[in-house]
């Protein structure tokens, strides 16, 4: 009997040039999500990097919700959303962060995590690292510890990892 061939997640990432604006090559994860085996392989791949003592998954809006929620379910852990400004209904703690042009703001419910929590942050993609950096700061400002940052795709040529040198970062697919 031969084993089933291992899934190459890279085969399920579609490059969309000039989206959402000229010069950007958007890494489209929808082909991966549409394939049950590939989606499961991605979530299992992320799961390998969840430290055993971590107790909550924080997912970043919006594609971080998809992987983060699936991972939380697989690990029987709670899930906490970090959202763009003005989306969360209860009292929030927020952090401003820099975009290529201008600023943006990410928010988390004030009571979502606190001292004693060991958090794993999940997003689909690490580019310049600004979004992940802001989320690490947000979680720490509420007193929780960041055990790891996980993403499916890392655009290594943008050096996002350098902004996250105080936390373990794991990605499943690295584009050099
Ligand atoms: P950054 O803050 O620069 O690391 O950007 C990361 C965030 O922007 C993630 O939430 C990604 O979903 C999104 N993102 C940035 N660049 C891309 C890209 N080339 N393709 C898909 N998503 C991207």
C-alpha cells in the first residue's frame, strides 16, 4: 500500500497581480479554503506550532478569523477576535499602527484576555509585520503573554519577522 501524497499548500495559493492596487501581488487563500484536505492540512500545520501551555487563540480580522477559529476548535481552545476600528460592540482596548499610507487602528474587547493568559496570535499572512506587531502589543497591554504568532504565508522579502524579534513566529509557507 502506498501512502497518500503529502499536500503542497503552495499549490493552493493563487497570486492575483495588482490587487487591491497596482504593484501588489495578492496571495489569495480561497483555493486552499475550498479544498477540504488543503484546509485541514493548513490548520494541522498551524496546530503543530501551538505551545502546549497556550490557552487562547487570537485571530486578526478578517482572514485570521478563518484559520484562528478552525485552529481553536481543533485544539479545544477559546477564540478571541481582534478587529478593525469600530466593529466590536463592547468596551475595547485599541492600538494605532502604521500602514503604507497613513494609520489604522485594531481593537480587542477589554475583558477578552488578561494576566495569566498565554495567547497564540493567528493571521493568514505576514507582510511588513505591522498588523502582527500591533496585535502583540494589544494583547500585552491587557496583561496577557504572547506564546507564539502563527501565519500560513510569510512574505520574507518584506522582513516582517524583524519587527517581531521578541516573540516566536512560525509560518507554513515562506515566499523569498
Ligand atoms: P502587514 O501588516 O504588512 O504584515 O500585512 C499583513 C496583513 O495584510 C494581513 O492581515 C494580510 O491578510 C494582509 N496582506 C498584506 N499583504 C498581502 C498580500 N500580498 N496578499 C494577501 N494579504 C495581504
